[in-house]
């Protein structure tokens, strides 16, 4: 199940990572080595084995519906890279994705 | 007053001296700050030292009565915090550029507990970016060196905390352990580090790497100190749905014990010094009257592959929030997608990107079953290996790592080789059981770690057991010659 | 053109009426200055973890049970991953393959009155996203957007129907009935204009004789339509659009479309082929949600009367079906009706007055049955005066209007306006005598068998009493007097 450059670029898009041409080659090599390594798991007979979907508690605790203190708007936005009118400002959203740069 | 400098003391001793009024908290703190100033330029353990805050807190505590000092188990004690644990009023970076100038508006639960226990938080320690690595070389912000040999790595990802404790910059530090990130650097730096049972310590405020594997744990120069810190930070938390209440601690008889020695952990590729010191420690245990039982954990060889699917998958999701919108750095772009991609491209380092891509792929349409789900099934087999083993034995003892601290730059380019170094530690994370690394001795000038594993929830018993061996070992002589 | 069958499935999002958000203690109240209902958890700060709000689960279970779903004793949460500025963690905590409720249904009744069961595939719990304010006219030409996270993390249920709906009208009926059911549960404000109820419609056309899975048909999703009426309009448009495309030999593209209220048309937003890989996986920060089966059973027993049962009850009491339907679909009206009929025996009279004059006045004043100035006790007092003969129907209408104007009770209005009906025969007799005397020809007409002539004379008497005479009394007095004084002389 070797990953092609196209597949890696697709995954990178899903993860919102822009890979430069010189990043792509070594990453593809590394990823394919790791994927090759993990393929050993396919050798195991896993019929009837339940996946471990939760690590600790077998039951989620439930919280009472009681209001707790929120942050002040100043605290909430103080780490924002760009803030206007107490809101986080983001660049324009292109529906089809990006018009590139 | 004692003739040795205060920075050489263990935490419980400092606390006692402070409670008795023999020394002030300010003296303790300034002694450690002086040590940091003298040594940390060459060790590079800290990313941030809060001198003013620590001194102010020490002065505040100096006003306390003896009773007030006593009722707080860490009063007067300096503690370092790994920089993937959020702290109000200090930056938190996770060793990454992407957090930028981030200052958390809230304290992690463990930090709240430390403060309530009277700990004086000295600063934040270096780590591999987002705890992804085994050498601390993947920090985007600073280099940390092994105090035993500055040309070598301290291990990782809690390398800053391990180096800080070993170089006696602090007596106690918090680390986090996802696949060995407390135990492996503890082993490389000759200290005690413990990964609790999954759920024993709240993860609220720990910047998530792999949520189902991450645990915060104590690092110290003695088991007694590590246990002290563990008892402060453990317990249920209303902010963490996976944190377990303290009830239901599993006890183990006072001994003699049946100690499991898994044959899969003594295979090829083990450093000769590691093998010699591990076997010597096992002999000591036998000499103490315990029975050594050879056991098998048959799925051990699948652990790394399992881990390197589950951890990146969860990480790819956990790291999506670093998108340049609400906090951290942003690389401007003329539309949203460009901003996202540039921010994450410039903000994340190569190893983080590698794991995000791997994890994204493992969860993507058409691959989920083959990768993520398969790995979670193998995880079940690995858990069952331990369940079965602990029906036969009380504890399992292994080397912590197959090797000793390696040279900086040595494993930069080979991810598989780097990942394989975690082979003895990842199983405890996959199985959710507690593990502890303690010094087994020094081989050719470099420390070797001995790992104890216990059944889930037997955390206290694990400390008790390891503590019986500690006096039987050669006392550690801490590296002093690290001044630049 | 008719060789296609319309296949519609609806996804309805309903915000639950809790005090706090699904996973943190911030207020879930609508509104508030931007980012004032936020904390580290709902801002998606590094290190935060979710803790489930039990009230959200209670409301979700209540909803699922009312929609006839089976509620799982063990369900789990999953992460649905995509990047968008209104989604702070870049994943939404939702439920994927083990939803809270499954296999339910809603019954709709069309014009032919035949009941049809529409399957409810699933009801699951998830968190809402925040709000984007675009700088500019529309998203397309905005220079940027401002993110307000007050709504981020508010609890939602998503109710997914089976693709059982066959027309825009059926979709309307389904949504109307669904909203009615939920309205009796106190689980949500159900305000589509505020976004507390939202609907996405999946529309596809199945060629006659198509035997494959419905999933294989190219499906168009109409997103986030803000009223039931517009869902219907959007589907109507979409059916025509797709039919015409197919007639022209073109292919339907699987895509997401918006609905433009002004033009009544749908427009393409984005094609779904590429970007839509949500990479669901189990939320490792939340252990399974485990519910006690006994508690679920108790919840089911504790459900209030729901539209189907209420309808049957009303019709059984002799309320006309049309009226019953109006009452059932408006919970406030129904509750008004219940309060009124608890105080007043004649349920049909209550119904008639509520659905005609009272409704008209309430609507004209922009009130509702819940906050109308005339409470059920007030209406009942008025109806009592009618029943006792103190007020004629026409007078009562006047009184009701005055009650709205002044806030007075019916008897106060009657007293102030001197409106009470004259029921004393003695007081009317002289007027009756006068009218008979003044209209001999009409009297003769009546005597010769023209019943209508009497109505004229009743009208004359009513006119002279300014409408206050009791009509049937006037009628009786006229007959008696003619009998006594005129019929005899004819002999
Ligand atoms: Zn919040």
C-alpha cells in the first residue's frame, strides 16, 4: 500500500498542511517505510477480537447542568492573532477552497 | 545549617527543613535559581524560568506557620513543569513554534494541585515538539543535553524535566508519558520516573498528544520523592471524564513476590551494559527472597506498530486546533485555506508533520479499518497479554530501554530506528498499566534504567515494591561537572 | 416527465434547552455579546477536555423516545473532523455508529387523511458550532469573517429521517409534525429564525424501475433552510430543476446547495466529491455513555401526551378534526384550550371562540396564546355570560375586543358599557307592541305564512333595544303577541 505523491498531497490537504516540493520526497519515503513496518499487523488473526475503544473508565461521568464562570471576553480573545470587535478575524473564506497564492 | 548546598537535597528533606524552620522557602528557591543560572546554559533543561514568581511565592510561604507548612505536602519545594502542561501567567509552548506567544487562561489540574500542595513552580521544561520524540532534539525552541554527557541526548520527550532533575536544578518535575516519555528520559538521566495507570492523573491542561495513551507523572531523584509528587497530583477530576477516583487502588501482598521477567524484553539489540545491570538488579531481587518467573508477553513485537498507528491518529486530530484562529502563531494568507496551510506548515516541525500525515492517513476513508481499527484490536491483545501475566506474577521487571543515552544527531534521519527505542515502554501505555523507571546503575559513565510494571491501579504498590530495591542498589552519584 | 420518483430525506438539528453547553459550564442562552459565553473548553484551548451535561442527555433521550426510537443503553461519542473557523477544535464531538436513538418514526397525514409512517433512522447528540459574521455582502465577496463562539458547544440533537418522503408537501407535513411532537417535550425553543431548529433536505430522483440502493442515487443536499415553508419551496424547486436536467439528458451532480429566499431557487455551494472525508473515530476523551435501562423505561413512561394521542382525544370529544389539528399543532393553543375547558363544560364553544375571534385578536396584536392578555379564565367568564343569556354572540365579540383593549374582565366591560342583554319580558313588551302596531302589513305577511316576516320584526325590536334584547325572547314575545292580538281578529 505505497503512498503516491498524489495521495500524500491529498492527505496533506485534509490535514491543512502545505508541503513544499523538497518536503514531499523525504516525507513520502518516511511514510512509506512506516506504513511498510506497520503492515506486520495484517499478519495477525484478529477475528473476534474487540478493539480497545476506550482506555479507562467504562462509563462517562455526567455533569450537572449548572452554569460555571465563563472567561471575560478580554481573556477569551487575548491570545487571538487577530481580533476585531471582540471576535477572531479570519481571512475571507473561498467556498471552493483556495484561489491559491 | 547544612553544609551541602540546598539544591542537592531531595524534596522531602527540603520540605522538612522548611517545616522545621531550619531554612526559608526563599533560601531554597534562590539556591535552586542560582544552580539553574550556573548550569542550565549548558544543560538547556528550561524553556522558561519564572524567577520573580518563584521568589514571590517563596516569600509568601515564609509567612506561613509551621502548621500551615505541614499541611501542604510540597510547601517550600521547587518543582519544574514540562512545557506541554498549561500554566496561567507563564508561557506554554509544547516545544513548538505554533503556539507563538500563547499564555493559558487556565491552569492544568495538576498545576492547581501543585499550587494547593504548596509547590513553588520554578518554570517550564523543554520537550520534543508536542511530546513527539525520544530525544528532545525535536523541540523547535531549544536544545537539551544529558547532564551525564553533554554530547548526548537526555531522552525524551520529557528530556527537559529529566535533565533538570538529574542536574539538580529542581528536586521534582512533572513529565508526560505517551509511549515512554517519562520513563525513557528518566532512564537516560539516571532518575526515577513513573507513568501512572491511565486515568490516575487528570489530563486536563495537558496538551494532548495521544489522548488514550497520555499520562502525566512524577520525576525525581528518589522513589520516595516520586511517590510524594504522585500523591499530590493523582485523583479524580471533574474536568476529565477519563480520570479515575482514588478509590479502588489495587493492593499487592507485602512479599515475597513473584516477579515476571518477560523473555520478549531480553532479545537482540540490547546494549551489553543494559543487560548486565538489569540482570544484576534481578539477582538482587532474587537475593531479597523474591521468585523470578520467566513469562511471555507474546504480542510485544507488535507493540511499536500498534503504537505508531494509534498515537499519530489521535495526534492528527488533537493538533488540528492549531489553526491560527484563536491563539498561537498565524502566517497570513489572503484566504482562509492559505492561512491554515501556511500557519501549520510554518508552525509545525518535520516530525510533527510526519505524524500528522501518518495519522490523517490512518483515519481517512478506506483506511480506517486496515489501520486504526486493526491497531485497536491488537491493543486488546497486548492488554490481554498483561492481564494473563498478572494472574501469574505480582510485578514485571524489565530494562526501561534497550540502550543508554545516544549521541545527539545520531538518530535524526531514521524514524523506524527512533520508534524502536520505545519497544519496552509503549506496552504500558497501550495496556494502561503503571510503569516506573529507577536507576539500575551506571555503565561506562551513563545511567541505565530498570523498569517495573504493575497491574492497573496498583500504582501505590508499584512505588512500595520499587522502594524496597532502591537501598539495595549502588547510590547514584549525580553528575556535578556540568557547569559550562 | 413522470418517470421519476422523488426521494427525500431530512436532517433536522434541534438545539436543546439546557442552561449550559454540552461539554462545559458556559451559558447556552441565545444572544449575548460576542465571545462572552466562552471558556477554555468551548474555545478549544490546548489541553481542554469535555464533560457531558446530563440535562442534555435527558432531553435527547426524551426526544428520541417521543419519536418512537429505541434508546441505546450504551452509546458512544466520536469526532467528526473538518477545518472551519466556527469549529474551534477542528472536530465536532458527535455520535457516529452508536447513536443515542434509532429506529423511530413520525406519522404524517396528508390531504387524503391516510396516515403514513416516516422512519426516523437515528437521533444523536452533538455540539453546535459558533457563528461567523462576514465582512461584506455575502460570503463570496467578504473581505474576512469574524468568529463568535457563544454558540460553539451548545447541545444539539440531529434527527435523521429515512428517505421515506415523496414530495415537498410530505416534507412539510413531516417537519410540522416533528416540531409539534418536540414542542410538547420542553426540549427546545424550536425557533427556526434563531437557528434553534434547522433543516437540511436531501433530494434525489429515482428512475422508474431503478432497483439499486437509494444511497447510489446522486443526492443533492439543500443546507440550512430557515423555515418549514422554505424547505418546501426549496424541495419544489429542486425537483423541477433535477427533472429538467434529466429530461435534457444531463447528469445530476452530488452537491450541497443553498436556498435563496428571495428568488425561491437553490444554488450550488460546493461539490461534495473531494473535501468530504470526516475521518470519524471514537472520541478518546469520553468513555461510553451508559444509561440505566430502568431510567430509560421511566423516561418513556413519563412522556407527556403527544400529538397523536391528543388528536384522538379531541376528536373523541366531538371537536371537529380540522379544529383539533389546529389545536394540536400549536401547543400554546392546546394548553390554553385545556385550561379553559377545565373551567367550562362546553368544549365546542371554547374551541369555536378560541379558533375564530380570540385567534383573530391575538394575531392582530402579535400575541400568542401563551402571552395573550385574555387568559383562559377571562374567556371562560365571557362564555359564561353568553351561556347565561346575558350577552348575545354579537355583544360578546364586542366585549372580547374591549377586554383586549382595556385588560378588564368580561363583567367589568359589560357593566361599564351597560351592555347586558335585556331578558325581562316586561321591558321588551312595549317595544314589541309598538313594532306590531307600526307594521300591520308585515304582520299580515306573517299571518299568511311568510316566516321571514317575523325576522324583520325581530330585527326592528333589536334595533330599538340597541341589540341588548335577547333574540329568542323577542321572537317568542312577537309570536305570542301576534297570536293574541292579531290572529283572533282575523276570524
Ligand atoms: Zn465554555
